[in-house]
C-alpha cells in the first residue's frame, strides 16, 4: 500500500483519510454492501418462514427461534464486537465477521433439519455482531470529516433500500423455487456477495485501531445472554410442553441473573472503568426513558412482523410473492417518513414528532384489526394498504430521530457507550417480542386444527396479537413524555470505539 492507503486511527476519534485516496470509495462500497446484506437478511427470512415450515418440517417454536436466535446472538454480541474491533483492528474483525456470516449463510442454506437451521442462524447473528459494528468505525477512520455527511446520507439510502428490497427479494427467491431448493436460496445468495466482500475488503479496507480501547467484559456478556435465554426459551417452548414448572422457575431465575448483572457491572465500573453497561447513564431521565422506549418498541416490532407473515401466508393462504408485494406500501411509507422526520419535522416540533409516530402506529394497528374483522378471509392486499401506510408513517417518524432524542442529555464522554446500549436493547426487545409470539399468537390457536379451521384460527390469532401491539404502541407514547422536548440532531464528536454517534447508526444496526 501507499502512504495514502494506510490511514490509521491515532486519537480515539479516528484519523481522517486523505481526500485524494480513491481506494477509500472501494472500501465504502464493500462495507455498505456488507451492511446491506445484514439488513436484508433480517427481513428476507420472515417472508420465507411458511416455506421453511412446510419444506423442513419445522415446529412453530423452531420457527420462532429461526428469527429470535439471530436477534439474540446479534444483540448479545454487538458491544463486544465493537470493542474487539477497537482492540484487534476493525478491518480484521470486519473480515472475520463477513467470512463467518458467509459460512453461516451456507450452513443455513444447506441445513439438513430445523435444529441445524436454528443453530446456523444463531451463528449468523453472532457473526453479524462482529461485522456490523465495524462498518461505521471503518468509515470514520477512512473519510475526512467534511465527507462524512455525504457518506452517512448514502447509509440512509441503504437502510431504505434494505427495508423495501428484503421482503421482495425473499418472496421472489421463494416463489421461483430455484433448482427445487425452495427457501434455501434466501441464504445461499449471501455466498457470492460475502466471498467478493471478503476478497475486496482484504485489499481495499485500511486497518485502524483505537489506541485506548476498553477491555472486554466477557462476564457481562455471559450474564446478559444467560438471562435472556432463561427468559426466552420457556416462552417459546412453554406452549408445546404444556407450560411445565421448570419454565416458570427459569423465567423467575432470569430476574436473579439480571440482578447479578447489575451488581457485577456496578463493581466492574468501580474496579477498571470498562463495564459492558454504563449504569450511571440510567441517572439521566431521558436516557432511562429512551431505553424503555427502545426495548418496548423492539418487542412490538418483533411480535408484529412474525405474526403478519404467518397471517398472510398460512392464515389467508397467500403466496410468498403476494405477501411480499403487500408489504411494499409499508416499506415506502417508513422510508419517506423517516427522511421527513429528521430533515423537516423534528427540528421544528421536537418530541411531538415521535409521539405522533406512536399514535400513527397505534391508529394503523387498530385500523388493521377492524379491517381484518370486517373482511375476514376475503381481505385483499389493496384493503391492507391504508393501515400499512399509516403504520409505516408512524414507524418512520420514530425510528430515525429516536436515538438522537435519547442521547441528547447524555454526557459527551458516555455517548458511545449509550449508543451501543440503545442498539443492543432494541435487538433484545425484538428477541423478546419473537418469544412472546407463542403467548399472544399461538396461545389462542387450538391444537390439532383441521384444514378448514386453519384460516379462521390464524385470522383470529392475528387480531389478538395486534391488540397487544396496539397496547405496546400506546405505552410507548406515554413513555415518550420523559424524552426532552427538543432532542439534539447530532452529537458531534461523540464516538463509540472510534466511530461517530450519528442517527444513521441506530438505523443501520437496528
């Protein structure tokens, strides 16, 4: 490499790259492709779930773990993945992550049974946790400050494109049944993309490290993961197993584990100043409320997207392509409202924009329940368009500015830790929501249904689940009163392991 190719982070905020170095644009294309691959992989799986259930013979609890396992592994590893990049090099961890993600995708596509698919999805989520945190860190270490606005604008476009293309791509790949592989191409498509990213990334991405990286808190990660497993596993398997006593004991025990986590993190912060969770942040009212909003919001989204897919494809008997096309108005509404909320609305109206988003989502869900009850099994895609657009507008008003609102009163020196924690709890909330599907959706479906009963039962269960989602959104509206009235638009100079804390970060990771 030439001297212009070897820009390194030397100050913990990231050194700026030289504007004459064209190689950095190749590096940008590579990391953006990897980020897009992760975003699509999250949305592409939901649309193929009925095909996976039919072809692989997966049970409903295994279906939940195919999605929740990824979210759980991703959430548990996000902060650790970022710190490993700071310590050992962001390029190195990115390459390990994308290589592992590609391998896990191959294992998913070649899974011989549902158990192997669940295990491969957990591995895929863990590898994404190594890959995704490095993306913005690499950008920060490679691009000078005056170019980063353009770069983060491109990230926003990638987020929108991923939201629209994921369900459609999943629907097309499933519908085409390439080479008789049914759902498997939704994972195998990652192979050529990942291999190219690995080869080009090793050549064009510049290595960077943080000179004063925090130590790893592996005990904290272990306690978080154990607590979530003790909570989620009984939720997903409880219905199938008849809600055994050990399940209740496990869920109660998870509270003890979380209490132990808090005690350990408090002690670790005093001892060496490198806890996984910076507990002092919760003394900031807006941050504590924001963490609650992010967690509850993740729960609501986790419930909705899974039951929505099951409702359309199993309950109504629609094809994957039909279901994928039905979701297009929602995706477009999210992308459009997200752009407007950040650029036009939040600077003028502040917190009211986020609260309006919660009300829009509540109204859209209630409208969806009404239409589902009125039209029953004969409901058409065009009739779903209105509630989906209303919900999409609401979600767009929330997702883009929420991180800035939560971080606006956080001290500068803790902004990176706070941002990482926000992204983590949103993923944990998503995993919890996916686990709750067995209660709010499958819990109202009778066992041993005859074919004529499947449709009406799934429609009824969908309406029940949406009632819970509406309650979640109303709760979020109330929690938002604790957010600052005028959230800051940016935290300039704040870093997380050398990466800037920007609103695009939460969109990318979340």
